[in-house]
C-alpha cells in the first residue's frame, strides 16, 4: 500500500476525523519488512497482546469465556502454561512490569497482574473506559482505548500521569490496538489495517509506517476478524515478532527503509 494512502486510511479510521489545525505535520518514514523466520502459531488464539520477557514469549487472548494469558514455545507454537481470565471477561493488551505481566480487559475496566514465572494471579487494578493495547516505557504503562488518546498510567496505582493525542499528518488516528515499545518509540497495530505505525511517545505523532500486507497475503483466505495484531520485541537479541488474531503463523521480521 502506498504510504500516502496508508496514512490517509489510518487518519480516517473513524469517519469524519477532523484535521487538527495547531498540529504541525511530522514527516512519516516508510519502512519495509523482510521476513527472517516463520513459526507455528495457535490458530485458535484471538491474539490481543504479545510480549517477550526473560527469554520467553507471552501472549494474551480474547473472546468471552476463553480469554487467557499464556507462555508459548516459540519453536512450535505450543502453549506451555496459561492462566484463564475470570468469567466472561474479554482479554486485551499485555505488558511487562518488572517481573510481572499486566493484562487488560476490553469492557470491564479491570487490569490483571500475573507472576511472569508461574502465571499465578497477584492482583488487579481499575481503569476508566475500554482497554485495547498496553505497553511499558519502563516508567509508565501506556494504554490505548480505540480513541486517538494514549494514557500514561502509574504502573502500581493505574492513576493517569499524562496523555497524548495520536496524529498522522496532523489528523487524528483512531483504533490503535496492540502496542510495543522499541528503542524509545511506541509501535502499534491499527485495528483492521495491515500495517503498524511508529509513534513518538512524547508528542503522539506518527513518524513511521510498516506495510505488512504481504504477510497476511501469504496466509491466504482468513476470517474477516483475523486481523494483524501482536508485536513483540526481544531487546536482548534485537528480534521483532508479529502475528494476528487466529493466524496460523508468527513471523520474525527485520525492518528496513523503503528504497527510493
């Protein structure tokens, strides 16, 4: 997808999103993805969050009654351990906070804390509104909720510290979903779009875009809701993993500037 079209699509993800006159448009770098490796992925997993922590891959999944947080074997995609969310809670984003995992729920306003080694529940926190994506910058938990607002929360109390508005070329960006911090930048999926965006967490401005449509195309016909969602960064080995909801495959990719 041409960069200009992708940005226009991102900024108009909600019909009628107006331009923000005071916002100075930021140049957006086009970034291509080269597939480094392919791994099996549980095609029954409605992926909502993906993180790499302490040498292991963790995933949060959604759908009422079957939502969970799981540790996954990268090589074969098998679930090594899992913790179910209570009742009909719909699981959402996932982030690492120290030696704990924090997972969101969509409509319940409840964040769950899990011991990363055992996946035993160790507490909950409350937040207002919906929960979509979650990431950590080492100081705050960053929460997306489908609106153009990112909230930066105290990891212990979930009290809001600050917020930024997400924009691309000076226009509001809606539907930012799964999140990941990579080298000081926030990366996120846009719900129902085949690309991820790179965001300056200080300003909320999109300054990079990666077209991942070729990955989805490689998988053939999928359910309309089997959308790209899931970004995990292994900072120790500089490996980047992406997948999607109900995808049968997880990809390791390398990012490169678009030629020309």
